[in-house]
C-alpha cells in the first residue's frame, strides 16, 4: 500500500506478489520479540528470506501502531549521509522545511507510535546504528525492525537469526512427509507456478529432496531453482548444481544483487575485509565442518597469522557467513554448501586451491597418524577422526 493511502492505513508496506510459505515458528518468534523489544534485527545469510519475514511480521503487527508501519529500503543507498533522507522519503514527508538531518527526523517522529522497518543495513552499519540509537532514545513510541547480515550492535538490540528453511531428514521419505518441510513446500509451490501441474510424488521425491539439500534450504535459491524447472528437469538441475551455481540463472525485478544466488553471495563477499575474504576462500577446502585448531593448521600463513584466526572466525559468524555450534567449551564451524562452493571459486581464482588442499591433506593425515599410534593420544585422535569423517 502506497503513500496515497496512508490516511486510511498509514503504511507503505508493499503488497505480497506471492504466497508466504512456511516460517511459522520464525514468524511467531519475530512477532513476540517485536512486542518485548524496541529494536529487533533479523540476521542471516544472503537469500535467507530476512526481508520477506520482516515484511510479513510488520504487516501482521501494523494494527498495533496507530501511526503505521513503514519500510525503508536501504539497499540502493551508498552514501551513509543519505540514510535520514531515505527514511523521510519512505515516510512520505512532504514538508521538509526543517531539513533532512537526523535531528529533524527525531523531531518529526517524536510523539508518534509507529514501526520502522530498515531493510538491508549491512553496508551502512555505522549510520544505521547511529540512527537507531538516536531515534529509540528520543522517540519512546517508536519500534524498529531491521534486516542485516550483521547485527547493528547498539544498546537494547535483540538479534534473531533467520536460518535456512527446514530440510528433509534421511532418504526414502514419503511425498506427504517431504511437503511438511518448509524448503520442499516453497519449491513445490513456486515450481507449480512455473510448470503447471508440477507436484511432488513418489517418482520425483528423491530428486526434490536432493535439490533442496543442494540449495541448503535457502529461499532465494529455491525460488530461482523453481523458475529453472520450466526449462530443465530435476535431474538436470541437480547435475548442473553439482558443477556451477550459475545454472540457477536470474530472476528479473527487484534489486540487481538478488537476481542470482551468486550475486547475493557476492554482495556478502564484497562487504568483508581482505583478510575475511581470504579466510572464507581457504575455509572452502573443509567438508562437514571444522574446529578453530584445524583452521589454524590449514589456513594460516604469513598473510593470515594464527593469532588473527579466532577474531576472523568470530567476524564471519557475526556477518552470517559461517554457522557455529557450541559443544561445551568448544565450537564447531561450517559453511553452507552454497557458500562453500562460492569460496572454492574464489580460492581457485587466487591460485591457492592446490596449496590449501595440500595443507588440508597434511592436517588430516597428521590426525590419522596419531590415531594409529599405540599411546595415550589414540582414543582422543580416533574420536576426532570420527568427527572429521567428511574431511577424511
């Protein structure tokens, strides 16, 4: 609904062009948090569906804000100084006699009860953090919902990680059980729009499950794959994805960086520091996850000193590149397959693929050598090798 209708319904939230599939638990949690916190930031990897979830949550919560729910699209904005102006534009403010400064925006919003949705903050983190901190401090009736690949890092912020959609567990799953998984449900619904009559049945269930797993349950990837099913079979698409992500092609409309999955991932890559990019590329040699000590063994050198590895791993987690699972006092990290594939391409472009694979081989062989020794280290080494089975 646009600005012209804001007297009847103060909002500029766009109408949904496709159905909202799955995400019941995430939507319920986002709405709950919007009641209990004044700044909620949805974080997650590129294409995870942060914007779609934020817009649905905002639409369902809008009636609780008399002055409306307003979307501020920040993806096209490159100059941090233009953030307040972009908010004014989104709010449809016509009288700009007070100027476009943050202080004038604070004055305009003071006394209003509204929800401000800041979409795609990751490339303007400092400006968005200052904006959020200033507005929330000065405007008690304001609530903010942000989407970003990294949290804003301001006082009072609640971070909610948007995970990939649920995937099938195991093989030989009945079609009706497959459809209970959000990833399969989304693929099936979008594929039916591209290929009339498409259904998930016993004949294609295995291929559908494989496709969803290959795409890590990433909504953007699933939607692009559904479009490609108009020209390729499920088997052709699975085979193509084993070789190159670009087979997913493009989706027209919207932002350029979301036309292809590679563009969405490339956007995340471009926002990293040089050392973060280098570590991402080198981490792509691992399969099935890794621990920090393995990263030090395989990825560090004079350009990437061992002392910097812990901080860089933390940064890649914060920026939604790496996944992390804590087990007691230790942590295990992993890259989604789509991000791992992208990293492999970057590693090859750097001319480091063979050398990094050699260090990976040396690391796993050293573990195997310890496991084969008849001494006190053997049990721990065997347990570690079991954990590193995919790397082995």
